[in-house]
């Protein structure tokens, strides 16, 4: 296929209004370029004076209108240079065939500018293919191992129809041989399977056959394999994928081949920090650790790799992953594949009977799609893609085409927008997934003017050599200032960031918002407060940040009228006598008052009732100012002994006693004035002595009465008891001198010395 030409389309953001660069007050050529891709700098000497140096920065059209000819305009434009473009495919006639064009370019962009270029990709014909078969050899895969004994031969026959450069390799994995993933008794270590089933000790990952075109070797290796076992369900499959990806020399991956890693398992895989439960805390380092026996030597020392580490290494080594897993694990591996570029998932039969069909289907699917991936740091770039597919479809926002056949050519329009200046050249690549070829891009930002590279040192234009002439303006030596370095440097304030120090004095920058002034450019006429979007409410002037109100207006925003006309209620009083006029509106001060003029007040009563508590307190308190503050403050009341004009005469009864209260009331703008407050007809206070004496006498009388009643009741009770006793005594039937219950005693004596016939010597006496 012949060399395909590259076309470049440049887009510039010109802003909403032309000729607006000067309003940003750029003081150097570099600052001007960084304002936007539409800005240019005039290097013509004497183009402006010192005070308006920022006028040098404008659009090229505006500078030309101001008298700056094109030869003095510094205006870098986006530049594209194709460094390598050898054409596509074998028909280009090059030894090193490339399937992407161009292969290398350099871009120079202004900040804010866009660049669109096109790349073309050809789907290779008879492309070399390397397939590494990575198999789970846990005990549950015993029947699968028998099923694939002739896989090498059958797969080779099928692949021969698609490519003449096909190679196969083989590796296996089980689990990390540590607790709690395996049992560690002597018998279990020797044979982790059941007693009646012999299997190998548990191992992590083994590389068994490097990539080879010999299918006999592949079949022979598979025929020698035995299964092993572990305790938990997940395996160390991600450990095996990592080693197969990074141990390229051992595996035998070819640089120009399509690299396919077929992962076969019926279980989930451990990843990340799962190994911490076994005490393994050292993160996976992403390096090759195959020992002399081609076994993963760090399986018991390094953690499982994370998904992010797998993605990095698979992309770095351009390896495409095919997950061949059973249906119960399909969802898990589809989630993994969505994060891994180019990965596909196929459902494996329970005995791996469909493995050949699965591999061929996945391979054809990968070969029928071209998908661009971005490699490198593009953080400060805005990239967008448009796919121009082989069937004529134009898909905006996509970077992939489907149903691509061998030999088809697809194109992609790539738009790059640079957001800001870069610290140095950036390098990144665009590569079709699964391809070895890539477009290498070197990007530079145009933020430095060429005129700065060739300054005229000690220029006579700058007051006889007091500075260097750069980009049409003098850069003065230390100790000198001025447009031509004509002034000696004098201490000067920073001019508030709104001006330049010129010969010891601040020269304020012009502003599109208004006038900046003051000895240090500290004042302006546009930074005052606004009311409803208008400066100083439209009723004042802004002077150095503060509003100076027009006559008849007041307040911080000059939004308050000094007139009380809008506060006059229907009865002619200010706010109905229940509030004060503030900023042309009534602020009700009486509790319960409301309305535009405080005219509604259900709890207020009549006018005389409002100051009653205040007047009463004022007349009775020893120190009215302190004791009556709460009751009188809301009225703003003042007291006077004179008589006002047209007063309202009030006569009320006091709240706390029954005295009569009289006073005269006059309302003013500043509050209520109370004249001649008086108390009269107060009732006499009660006689405390008589009340106390009466209470004492009442207590005494009640006490004596209660005592007499108690004594009477006791006497009645005693008399009843005596009468009862006398009645019982009268009922007795014995004489008064004889006790019928009395019995006299009997004494018995015995003479032990007296013996007589018929007598026992005993006598009794009474």
C-alpha cells in the first residue's frame, strides 16, 4: 500500500471580540503570548510610551491598524512537523513494516489553541500470533486437563487458516502455598487432594513451555500435567498473569506479534491485599521472579498484584488477555475485563470442551476491531477523536472501528487542545490495541517569544547602554528605571498591583471598568457597593471605595431616602405612632404592630394605654433611668413638667394598684413626650398592726376553744368508764368478806424414828 498523505487542520480560539488582548495589561511578550492564541506582540521601537506598554499586545489585525507592520509582529503559529512517515503495510516497501502512519511527529501549540491531524491504521495480513495458554491446575480442573490433550494440534490447524506465523506456550497455576490457603500437615503438603486421589503439592505459578511452533511439544507438556489442590475457592491467577506479562524473555514473546494470553479457570482470582491474611504485606513489585526451575520464587513473599498493576504491565508489554472461565465466574471476569484494554471474556464449558471454539472466536473478535489507546502523560491536554471506518461510517467521539477485515485501512481524526504552558517537551503515543506500532508525538508549548532569544545588550536606545533592548522595549539594568532607563531607581510602593513605579511615582494602569487613581493607585471609582446592580444604588458617586450619596439619600448603598413622606399614616402621624421611619419605610417598635405604616396592632389598645406602664414606673421608681429602661425604651419617651402644644390628655388607672394616673402625650419624630405625669386618689394602705393583732387573737381564741373541747371529751369518756366498773361490781354473788376462790393449804410431816405396828410414822396436819 502506498504512502498515505497526512493532512493538518488548525483551529484557533479567537475569543468573542477581536482586539481585546490589550485589556489584560501584558507587560512582556511572553505574558502576551500566554493570554491566548489570538494575541501578538509588536517589537517596533517607540511604538508606545512607557505608560501604555500593554498596547503592544493585541491581535495582529489590531496591531497593523495601530501602525505596527507585519515584520515587527511576534506571532508564533501552531507548527506541525512530520518526522517519520514510511507508509502502511508491506506494500510500502520498507524492511520494518508499520501498520500505522505517520510514525513520528512534533507539534508546537499556543496555549488555548487546537490542532487536528489524521492517522491511518491498517489491519495486518498474515500477522504473527503468539498464544500463551495459562491454565488453572486445581483439582476441580481434572476433567478439563484430559479434554485439552490434543488442543495444540487442533488449535494449530485452525490458526494456520489465518496466519502462517503461529506459536504456542503453556503455563499453570494453583495458589500461594501458605496458610490459610492450604493445609500444612505433612500428609496434606505431600498430597493436598483426598486420600484416594494422588496429586501434586500446591504451587503458585509454573512456566512449563516457552512459545514454540511445535504442537507436539505443547501436547506432550499437557499430557504430563497433574492437578493440585488448595483450601479456598479463589486461585492465584493474577500472580500468574503478572509473571507471564513481565517475563517476556522466558515466555518468548515476539516484538512484532499479536500477543494473546489465554487465561483458563473455573474460580475467581485473589488480587491486591488478599494475601495479608497470610501475613504477606510486601506489595507486588511488577518484576519477573522466575527461578531456574521456571517457578515463581516470590509467591510466598509478595502480595497479589492489583488490577491497576496488571493493566499497566499488560499495556506496557502489549498483551491481550482472553478470560476463558465457567459461567458462574463470567460476571466477575467481565468486571475485570472492563478495566483492562483489549480484554475479552468467553464462557468455558464445565469440561473445557469448547476451549478451541472460544479461543478462535475471541481471536477473530480482536482481529475485527481496531481501537486506539493513549500512552503517556496527557493530563493538561484535551484529546478528542473521530473514527473514519472502512465502511464509510464517521463516528464522532469514538476511537474504534468494528468489523475490520485483514488489509482494511481505517482513519482517525485526532484533535489536541493545549490548556496552558508546559514546563518542557511532552512525549506520548497513540497505538492501536494489540499492535506493536505506535505514533510517537512530541509536543511543545509556544510560550516564549523568539525576540527574547536575541536581546540587544547595552543598547544605545536605552539611555546609552543602561539596559538591553528586548522585543522593542528596554529591560533596564539594576538601579535604573523608565521607558528608556533614564531614571535612577527610587524606592516606590508596589502601586497596589494596579500601576507601575516610574521614577519614584506610581503611574496607574488604565482600566476598562473606570478610573484608577491615588498616590499608590489605591483608589478607583468602580469598587463601591452596589444595590440592585447599580453602583451606590444609582444615588451616589464612588470615591475611593466608598459611596458619597446625593442630596436626599443616605446609607452605605445610598439606597435610603431621607424623606419621611412615605411613612406618614392615614391619621397624619409617623408610622401610626408605633414605629420609626428608616430608609423610607416604617420599622414597627411596638410589640404586635404590623403593616406598611404599623397601622395594625391587635394588642396595642388605645394610644394612652401604650405609655401607661412606662409613666407608672417613672413616678414610682427611685431611679427611673435604670429601673424603667425596659418599659420605656421601645417608646423613645422623654418626660417634661411643662405643657406641650396640642397634647393628648390621658387619665387611666394604674396597673399595679388602684391609683389614678394622668399625663399629657405629644408624639414627635424622635419619640413620645410625656408632660406632667401625676398620681392621685390612691387608696390608703391597710393597717398592718391591727391585722397582726387580729391574727394573734384569732389564733389564741381558737386554741383555747380547742383545749376546752378536748377536756370535755376526756371527762365524758372517764365518766363512762367509772359507770361501767360500778355496774360490774354490783353483779358479784359472794360476800364482801369471803373470797369464794380461796382454798387453804395442807402440810404433811413424817417422823422417821417412830415405828409402831400398823403405823408408818406419818401424820398430817392442817
